[in-house]
C-alpha cells in the first residue's frame, strides 16, 4: 500500500497552525505528536505526523533561541 505524503499546501497550513501556538501549547503538542510517532504493531508512523513533529521541534528551538537572546540582552543591560 502506497503511503500518502502531505502536499505543499497541507505543510504550509500545518506550519501556520503550529506557529500560532503559545509556548505551553507547543510543548503539549510536542508530547501528543511524539506519542503519535511511536511504532504500533511494527508499523512506522505516517509521514504527516513525522513532519508535524519536526515542525514542532523547529518552532520550539526557535522559541528557545529567542528567549535566550532576550535573557542575554537583559543581562547586558543589568
């Protein structure tokens, strides 16, 4: 059986949806999607859920980098 992969439009919509999440919502989404990426009955998870996990990871990394930069700016001022 051939697996369906998300289209470019679906990926763009997913990125926009995830980009609107708050930090706490992003963390909750990570845990939910991470659980959905587990192998079940020896079967690999679908491409869409794997892509969603990667997008969440990228957004979380960007969030952490932004917070770190803000903390560094505050430390320079103090």
